[in-house]
């Protein structure tokens, strides 16, 4: 099946896997999806991720993280920029989800970064998704 928007596909797969309390989820392997997985791992929202060879382009296997009593670490993932409507933000306009407890994932000229790293490096970009 051809996917026009791999970022929305990844966000939807994460949302569905978290609703089913899955231990891991397979996503499409692309540079942007690996960047999003890097940000989620660095910020502590997922355990880890790995690229699994499937004979084609590979798959991105994301190991999800849950709390000590099984509660979800990621409660909400929202896609901001879409193929039909791109959302670009300057560094001063980047959102602070849940007053800084969540993160905004931003695609910048320096790679895919969280909103915190964008503020320290003083760079803005395309607002991909918001994780709470």
C-alpha cells in the first residue's frame, strides 16, 4: 500500500499501538521517521527503536514505554503540519505543550529536533507533531 504521508502514518500507528497497550510497533523506515524516533527516545517517550530488514526499504520497530503501573507515557500525539497545509514556526513562536511537560517535534535545517533543542540552538522550522 502506498503511503503519501509517512509522518501521519507513524503518528497514527503510535496512537493505535498505545491504545492497544502494545510493546512495540512497526513503522515505515524513512529519514524523517527515524528523526522523530530519535527525538522521542532522547526525550524519554519511547524505550528504543531499531531498523528491521524486510527485503525492501526496511521497517522501523519502535519499543514503546509505559509507567511502573502500566500507564501510558505518551497520552496524546497530534500531527500539526500536513501535506496540504504546512506549518512553519520561528523559534519564538514554538509551542510549549502542557506548559513544558510535552514536546513539539520540529524539522529544522539542523535535522529533526525537539522544541527545547530548537530554543537552545535558536532555530525554527516545520512543526511536525506535538507529543503530550
